[in-house]
C-alpha cells in the first residue's frame, strides 16, 4: 500500500481564499463524522493505533504536525504544513502524530461515527493481524 496525499484547489477572489471538500470528489468516502484536534501539549505523541475499517482524511488547517504511517510493509513520515493538502488514513495503517506546533489545528473527516471497537491500540495485535493477512 502507498500512502496518499490529496491536493485541494483553493478558490481565490478579492475576499481571500476558500477550499471546498465534497464527498466523492476531494473526499473519497461518505463523511459521517468531523473532528478537530488542537491545543496539543508540547512533546505529546497522539494516535498510536490503527483502525479496522474506518477511512479518514486529515488536514492541517493551521500550524503543522508530523504523521508517521506504517501499514506493516511500508513506513513513511509526512510533515503536514499546508491546508491545501489532506493525508488519507486508510484502514489497517498504524499511525502516530507528533511535533504539533502550538497553533496546530488538525481537521479529520471520517467515514463513520466514533466506535472504540474499531481501534487497534496494541502494536503487537496490529503486527499479528498484518502477519495473518499476509500468510
Ligand atoms: C485518529 C487520529 C488521527 C471521542 O469521544 N469521539 C471522537 O470522535 C474521537 C476521535 C475521540 N473521542 C474521544 C476518545 C478519547 O477519550 O476523545 C479522546 C481523545 O481521543 P484519542 O486519544 O483517540 O485521540 P488521538 O489524537 O490519539 O486520535 C485521534 C482519533 O481518535 C483517531 O481515530 O485516527 O486522531
């Protein structure tokens, strides 16, 4: 699997800028939930889990943060610094977020409502599920 960054086209006019995100266009799944992360304390690492089925798109509206993505075969890091791009977080991708700037506002669009049973919060369990899928 490769990790995908979606580029958004800002609409500019005399007032400033606007980016529209539409289901089926910039967002490749039905949007059932929106949440945003802000005020993350210095040095904090968030995430540290994978989702079983949930699809998400993360957009850094202001400031910056780093995503570390691992699907069991490939590990990549993405520094999100622009509100014109969205990082897709697909199912079965272990992800961690760190280096949040003080002004970071991270918007996340999700394909389903909050469900704790969709989370895989143990790295050992994640590794063993990936192994089972590959063998
Ligand atoms: C993810 C990354 C990118 C809710 O009550 N409803 C919600 O919709 C969410 C997302 C969280 N919560 C509660 C659960 C925890 O008590 O808010 C608290 C913080 O959640 P969590 O520690 O899971 O936050 P992060 O930043 O580690 O992870 C979040 C999302 O939970 C996760 O799905 O992929 O952002």
